[in-house]
C-alpha cells in the first residue's frame, strides 16, 4: 500500500499497512522501578516467534536499549510495555522472502489485576498456533465481548475434547485438594504461569499437570487467573462456584514473589 489515510488524515503507509496484514508476534510485561520479572522468558518468547515467522534473530542488547529509550521518553519508571515484532517489508504474496524485522515498543500506564473475583463464561474455542503469542487476537476479544453481554466478566476456553485450556488473555490454575493443578491442553503458556511454577517449586508446594474436563470442575475448590498484569481469583466458571479461590491466590502470590526483579 502506497497511500493510506485514517479519518481523512494521511498516515505512514508502511507502518499501518503492516498492521493491516496482521502478521507478527508480541509480548507484554510490567515494569516497576525500571525493573521486570521474568525477562529471560519474555526474550525467549520473542526469539521463538521471530525465528518461526521471519527466520531471523533479535539482538538482545539493541532490544534492551530500545526499551530503556522508550521508558526514558515516557518519563515513567512504572509502566506497561508491549513489544511487537513485525516487518514493514513483509509481503503475504511472497512470505518466504527474507525481510528485515521491525520492533514496535508501546509504553502505557502500569496495569494491575482485577481487584474482585471474576465470573467467566466457558466457550468452545482453540487458539490457533498456541505456541506463539501472535497478533491474531480477534477471537480472544470477540469471545470476551460475548461473555460480557451474557453478564460474565470474561471468557475461558474449552477445546473440542471438552478440556479447559486458558482464558482470553490469561492462564488458569486450580486448587485440587492440596495441589495446585495446571490444566493440560493446547494453550499459550504464559510467562506468569512459568514464574509461578518455578516459585511453587522453590517453596516445595505440591503441583500437578492434568487434563481438566469442563464437567470435572466441581472436583476443584479454587481457581486463579494469571498474566503479566498479575493474579486474580475466579469466583465461578459458568455455574460452577469455587470456595477456596482466595486461599489459592495467597499461595500463588507467595510463589510469584520468588521471582527476582531485573533492571532493564
């Protein structure tokens, strides 16, 4: 596209045109006092996506420099960062043609987890290419809209086999007896989830990985959602209510506190 306009005003065709093609990947993270948790996991995610989509590598030193520059320009030391990798030169007609990659850094106000326990609607959906945090987010937000219209706060996904997999933009942990239970199904494995697993290991807390069919939810007593913004309890999934979500939340907060903060 050589010429684009938005609301009657011209915009940079190369940048916006690449966004319209919708080919790229990203990671989101929270910065506090200029530091982040789990940077190695975010970098691993970015490198994996860049290799799979563009057959290229990112320069970590350059990337960190861009992040520091973006924060300095914003004047914020507490912030939300989104790092998107794409290419203004990508041509969907020739997707194997080597192209340089571009890195878009977005800085926004710091995010926090919901303060109150949430009710979520189970919906039948399987994320495409779940190993990648790609920019194809349309179904995630559409299912969230549909859940809100039905009086829920968000949507949780159930695959074709009837297994709980993940939420719209978050992973989920259950409390089953004295174990933290991670549902096994095709899903985007988030950085927060990985930090929690490592933290629980350090604390010696029992955890397990099993398939969680939707009709087995009455057998668990608590549920907590997690992503880069934090942790929050789930009051119910559909009509299934959880009595011990707050207790699970407290245990997971202790696990997350095991992850060090690294200055950018």
